[in-house]
């Protein structure tokens, strides 16, 4: 019950990466708030179910499209993106990974 009172008061604007970090947990427990219209409205307003299904790269693109991506958000999510890079048959090769030019502006800010 207490979480049902607290969740709708959270303002995630300005910290979208924290919203992404908690989205899967919130989506997993959302069924507990089926009768709480305030929580349901908040979850729908902030697209929690959408964010819960995205990987870090998808979250970066999502926030960029919404105009909410800033350097702090990008740097936090980019670390997770690097962890998710997978290259098969790397015994014979070396690879260089770079951020695409359109996202480099977030690395320097």
C-alpha cells in the first residue's frame, strides 16, 4: 500500500536513466496495483512497460527520440551498452568499438 502512495509522486523528468533502471522492477510488480488508478496512470504516462522491454541501446534511442537524452543519461546507459556487445569468433581478430558520430556530442558534455 505504501508503494502505491509513493510511486505516483515520483517525478522522473531529468533523470531518465534512473527510470529505465527501475522500469523492469516496476513492470514486474505492476499487477499488484491493478486497482490503484494513480499508479496505473503513472506507469502508463511514463511508458514503464515499453522501457522494461528495451535493452540499454534501445533506451538511448528511445530517450533521444523523446528529446530527453542528455550527457549524464547517455554516459550511464552507454556503460551498459558496452557490456551487452557480443562478438563471436574473436580468437583471431581484434576489434575497435566507437560511439557513432551522432552520439559523440553526449560524450564531451
